[in-house]
C-alpha cells in the first residue's frame, strides 16, 4: 500500500519519502521554512510537536536548521504526567533532541506541572499556555495504531469535550490505555488553529489505520478530527 492509494480529502497534501531519515529531513525543511516565515511576518513563531520515539530523527534534523530560534516558542501536543527527568517524559525528549545546536535558543513551554492531582496539573498547564503564541504557527502530530493523536484516546471520558470546537480549555487531563497512564493533552480547538498542520507516520500499518480513520467518527479514531485541509501528511514505508 502507498499513500497515493488513499482517498484523501481535498486540500490534504501527501509527501512520501524513501526512508525515515529522508522523511525527517523533508519535514524539518518544511517546518523550518514555516517558522522562518512566521518570525519574519509576526516577529515570533510557535511550534507544537509530539513525543514518542518516532520524532527523534526529525527533532535532530530541525535542531540544525538556521533561523532566529530565540524568537521561537516550542510546546508539546501532549505529555505524560512525569517529571522532565523521567525517561517517559516528552519534555525530556524535546530538551535532549530538539533544543540543541541552533535550536538551543528556543523557549520551551512544557505541559508537565507538579500538582496534587492530574486534574490540577491540567489546570496549571492550561494557565501556562496563556503565554504560548496563538494561533500556533506549526503543529506536528503523530498517530497511534488505534487512531489516537496527541493524548486524545478513543473511549476516554474527556474525549468528547476535548474535541468540541468550542472547548474552552487549552489543556485537559487524559488517561491512556498504556503506562504511564496519566497524560495531559492540548485540546482540539488549540491544535486545530495551527496555520501549518503536519502528520508524520511510518509504515504500511499506519496507512491502514489512516484509511480506516477516514471513514469513521472522530470519537472512534480522534485523528479523524484533523484529516482535512490544511494538513500535510509525511509518510515513509
């Protein structure tokens, strides 16, 4: 299966790469151009990325792109509720692989907040995001085999609220089906406001998931809420 075989909605752009390294370079080029344009046009730029192991090559490629990183804010689409020093932390991953080289001057506004409960941590993260430049200039999402994106998981009690177009919160608590279960996620209105929206996936299995998501409701496979223009999908086998 190839991404060209999918019946993508009008306006959705698909980029196919030969391998993961080429995908990372191509995505880094596109993101860097959009950030540079935002800095030139608005004086600053905002970038939201996703965690996990898949984005590491992209982070490292982007960290070497020359632009005015001191004018760039970086945040995360979602976070595991663990300190940045924890191996499962998305913030820790970003600090290690993205905020280095030229990108060391960027400002990170993380979602993790120490608190007495996950709900309180989400409220604190929501407040912290008041300082984050909106609308987001560039958003880079990933996708799980179940069709989740960020920490918008099917079957979660907060999912319907998080997907509302008028959801007032910027960040909500979520429970993941895998450890660490306690998560924080940006909500759909905040993510969907991004001027440039990207989805980076790898493997034919993810294409099968994407094909299924095109034909179901977002409550069943939350990635469906983002499968429309403007979206650029970056895929490699």
